[in-house]
């Protein structure tokens, strides 16, 4: 879906506000398309659409529909990209993008600590297709530079890494990638609107819409935002990964995500406000806490250069209690006191917490997790939209005491 051009210099959140699509009969919400296939009044247009997009025409909902195109247009604006394509999951967005750029015998250079599902795709699945991946530390540009070969097609990283919340210098990564003819692909799931990786030179920006963008934990979806040429390649009827693999997002889900997208800036402000307050209090207690809004955040200089902190510092936080048993007691106590839910995923209006070493990052070998600082006592938090934060903190503090003492 091609993105309308937003006002020059306006914030992406403002561009989303100005992106107005009315329903078929003038409804304030866009109509939901309810068809798997579309009729043509002109056989020549039907013939032509198999060789490229035809304005105003849809072919088959395995690729897109009016509803998914509305959502794609808004997300392209959000990432300041010319075009976007929505998918049935974030992993589908990642896989289709990599399939589009890489062929047998080519290579990917990836940050060594990314979401566990992404790691498994790169490490275990893509080698079956003859595509190899070299994992390095993206906070060290020299390592990245040295890892590139003439066969490297993609540099892959997350704007804010899962789960350790490190922020690589995207401008430097783009410079390294483009100097060798590779593309920089960035997963921006943890930090929508806080980061706009296109401004730092990213070629493709991906999201799991399941998380902050939708915010309700009631569906799974993804998006690829990029130049029009990339989206056309993905959509090609003969060779396009999105067209041929068919990771289709349902029209009704696309419509609901589009409506939730409009509250994203307000939700991010509250997520960030609550996370900042909790992180600061934990730090004063001597707890090992990682949060981009703290003075000792290791990538603070990079954050200041490339993040928009008007919306805060995000809703993601980690704390390290050292021991797995202590972390488990802590999470059980938090759930018992209704601070939040012991569950994977993030961006929900309730606080979610999980032990990444034994869940969302368990696909990464233990020795690699240890080398990066992802220990068994690490707990990842997606801080919720709590109204009474003092009540939350009282329960949080009591849960910490219980975890430390090992008693109820």
C-alpha cells in the first residue's frame, strides 16, 4: 500500500491523526471488506494486475484487501516509509522480508541477541535453504564491519533489543550495510514512534503488530514497511514471498488494529510514565534494573541521538534477581497480588512479565545467553497502564521482599 505524503517535519503520530479514511456510507471508521476475491468490469485490468498493481483494483485477499491496505497506509506513515504490507504475524513479516532479499549461498549478519523466534529462524531454518547467518554484537560496529562478506545481503537488528533493551547505532549500521551493497532491516516492535529507523537509514522496518501497536493481546499480525519497489517485489504474482506464501491478515482484524493504532501515542506516554517510575524506585533499592530512561543506561548517547523521548522511554524494563528460583518466586508473588500476569508478549494494557531465558529467548544457546548477560534470574517486564501506581508499587515492593526472603 502506498503511503500518502505527510506534512513535512510533522511527528509520525500527527501524520496518523491526519490520515482519514471514511466508510463506504460516510462512517467515521473505514468499512470492513468482506470478500476473498474481487470482480472486474474490464478483462484487460484483470490481465494487467498479474503483471503489477493496478490503482483501485484488488485481485485476491491472500495478498491484500481494502481493509489491510488502509492499515498498511497508516503504518507506512508511522514509519515515514513510502509503502507497507501487513501480514498475519511479525514472524511472517520477518521471514518474507529475508526471503525477498536472500537466496541460496547468501549471508545475513544479525545482532547476536534478538527475539528467540527470530534467532531460531536465522540459525536453524534458513540454513536448510542455503542461507547462513553470522551473529555479532551490534553495539560494536567493528564486529559488524568485520562480519560482512561479498555474499552479505542483509544486516538485521532490533531498534531496542529483546530482552536486554540495547540500542544499536542505526545510522552506523546503515552506513556499514550500504557501503557493501547490503540492506539494513530493523525490527521496531519494542519502540514504535519512539524510534523512526528510516531517519537513520534503515531500508526496511518491521513490526509485530500484536504488541504495542494493537495493545489488546487479542490478535497476531505484522507489517513490513519499505520503499515501493520492495513492496512490489513482495507482492509479485510470480515471485513475491508475501503473495506466494500467503501470510494473510484477516480484514476484520486489520480494521480493529487500525482503530487501536490511533490511541498508540497516548498509551505509550502512560506505559513510559509508569515504567520510568518503577525503574527509578527499583534502582534506588539497589536492584539491577535496565531501562532506557535511567542515567546509567549503557546506550544513553545513542538513545538521545535517534529516539523521540517526547513519548517517554518506552514500556519495557528488565530486572535481574540473580537466581532463577528467586525470579520465579517474584513473578508468582506479582501475579498473586494482581500486579500483572505471568505471560509472554508485550504492549498489553496489563503488566506482563516473563523469564526470557526459559521462554522467549530459550532458542538461543545457554552459553550465548550468558555471554550477553541474559542470566536465569532476569525478568522482562512490559509495564501496563496502571492508574494507581502507588498501589502497584506497594504490591511490587512486597513481592520483592517475598522473593528475597523465600517466604509467603
